[in-house]
């Protein structure tokens, strides 16, 4: 089945930090795919910018390598690569100084195409770059794309947003949370709002609890410098996991218009029950991996990778509730961590037990229904139902999944989140991007946790690399007589 591809309007995309990790691993491969699929008009151009003095030819060589390394062999064709590379030029710019800005502005002066500035740089450079874009006249017509970390606290997030907002109105700011571009995350909206089946049950009367897990097998690899200043709460929970929670919990928006969806997400963030410092102690578990094992063999602990002492958490699990009519009393258990036994992201919606059993005890226990939305790997949706075990021998019941694997159902490549999000910027569609007030509301909720930890003078709990985090995370959910979804490993 081949999806219909509609070409976007002509654009100039300026990528600041064009030789950096994100550009090489994600942006260039994503743009190549969109081009190879026929979505880019002939006139679309991509301008790489960074401090390095490179020729356009040398930048094209970097892009060629990025495609060779990060695009699967079957998707690489000589024609598509040549067409894509021909779109690329390079401009050295000192983003905090004067050099290069006039040349950049001059190269874009005659263009009437949509102008996009992607700031694939650290957040400390967002403000200076926006100021320069303002000074050289480009900000007046550009859309700006930024990515987390947007601040490390509410105050610093406000400062970053103010710096951007001095030159760009909110309607031209695209804050990426790449989880929102994942196919299965968008499927969550399809599942909820394109089916009549779930919505009547989507509330505290029928749902017992919700679990959101984002588990990674990797450690901090080459990112220890950044990661140690962030930790799992800032790196994953404040953004990706809270965004997933919003999509699960929000009221049906009146349409998929950007503000219709973002208004509803904001209300969820505002309704999250604030955690007092005492509650943080009871309902939030933070961990740090020690030495252990991964699929590839023995691995070092976080402190060993880092080379110095640190109280930064590489794991966080917490229990929260949403104080509104739909969700009052329904716990949401959230957890994420590095060096866990499997790379696995999933949302588990656990329905309430049946009110009365008509079966004999010999039928076995009646387990409640679960809807499991698997983001990665093996994207798909499973609905766990009770059925009768086939064959003679009386009525014996068993819980089995009604299983839809996207790979098996649709024989198409699963596009990377950045492909979708980059084209949405060109289309001017902000639905999958975070609005300023959402980012700040998420920080407002997370901040007491950070404060409680800072004041507690307690180290994160150790866990062995390759396990599901500190045992306290199991205790957190078992205290409520529930358990983490079992199909995990
Ligand atoms: C990033 C985090 O935002 O998301 C990383 O900074 C994390 O620490 C990554 O590894 C996970 O993304 P994905 O798409 O691989 O699940």
C-alpha cells in the first residue's frame, strides 16, 4: 500500500548547528526521505550553518555520509541522493558574533519562499541567534524551530521563551517534542477520536489506572556532559512523558486545529495534582544505574561513565493523579530510565474489573481488560480480552491480546518523527508542537519534585544496569495492589 504524498510549498530551511549530532543523525536523513518520497518541490533549498569554515561541497560530503550511515540501504538511490545534495549549500556564521550574518541574509534576500530557521544548537544560543535574526531582518518573516531542553526550571524556561518571543510571535515558533511526531503517538489520537468504541469508557468510571513507560537500554554514551545537568526527570519526563499523558487524558478537542488540541493538553497539565515535598518522598522514586549487564555484555555504572561523583538520576518512576471530573482518583504511573532491560515505550490503559462474575472459580481468575499502545519497538496496539480457552474441559478463561502490529498490517517503512515534524513546519501546522504555556505548565508541575530532591540531601537509589530500576519502583505500584504491565521484556 503506497501512501499518497502531497508536495509541500517551496521553502528555504536554514539549519543552525548543521554539522552537529542532531542534524547528522536525524535532520538530514529525515529531509532526504521526504525528498526521496517526492514531497519536496524542486525549488526547496537547505542551507547548513555553523561556525566551522566549510565549503558547500564539504557540507554535501558530510550529508552524503549522514545518508550512508543513517538511511537504510534499500532507501538509498543514486538519483535521490544526487537530487537531495543539489539542494544543499553551506554558510559559515559566528552565531554570537558578526561574521557571516550579512552573507546569510543576502543569500535569502531575493527569495519569496517560506523561510524556516531550525536552531539545532544548545538553548544558551537560542536568544543570541534570535537577536541576530532580528537584527539582519530575517526574523520578520521566518518560522523558528527549537527543541528541548527549553530551560531547566520554570524561570529559565520563561527566560528562553522570552528571548525567542522578542523576535517571533507564538504563531511562528515551533517547539519540537519529537515524541509527538512518532506514528503511534498520533495513532493515540486516531484510536481515541476516530473510534466510537473507547471514548465512552475513557474515564474514571471504567479505567482503573494508566501506566506510561519509556525504557531505554542505552546508557548516557557520549552525552554525559549534558545529561548530568539534566537527569531523567528533566530529560524525559517533563516533556516526552507528560506530552504522552496529555494525549491520553485530554478532552476531545473540537478539531485538530493547533490551538484546539493545545488548549486541551494545557488543561491536563494544569489539572495534574501538585506534589508536596512529603508526597514526593512517597510517590516519586529516583534511581541511578550502577555496573551491570546489557544485551551486549558487562556495562559500567553511571558514575564510572561520568568519571566523577553525581546525584543525577537516570531513572524516575512516579504516581500522579489528574484532578478533574474525568480522571479523579485514577492513578497514572509514569516511569523512564536508562540501562533498563529492554528498549520499550508503551502506554497501558488498564480497565476496571467486571462487577460480577457468572463463572465458577474453576474457570480461573478474570483479569481486567487492557489496551496497550506500543510506541517502540514493534509499534502497534493490543487489546487484552478474556476468552474461553478452546476445546473441551469445561469453561476455562484466558486473557489474550487482540493484536495489531503496524509492521504486519501495513507493509510500509515507519517514518521517523522528524520527517513528519519538519514537513509540518513547512505546512505551517503547529498541532504537534508545544505551545509556550504548555512548556511552562509542565515545568510548574515538575519543579516541586526538583526542589524536594535538592532539599532532601539523599542520593538516588542504586539499581543494577540491565534491571527495571530500583525495587522501590515496584513497591510504588504494588502498594496500590497493582503491578507494572507484565509483557515487558
Ligand atoms: C531525547 C533524550 O529527547 O529522547 C534522550 O534527550 C533519549 O536522552 C531520547 O535517549 C529517546 O528518544 P527515542 O526516540 O529514541 O525514544
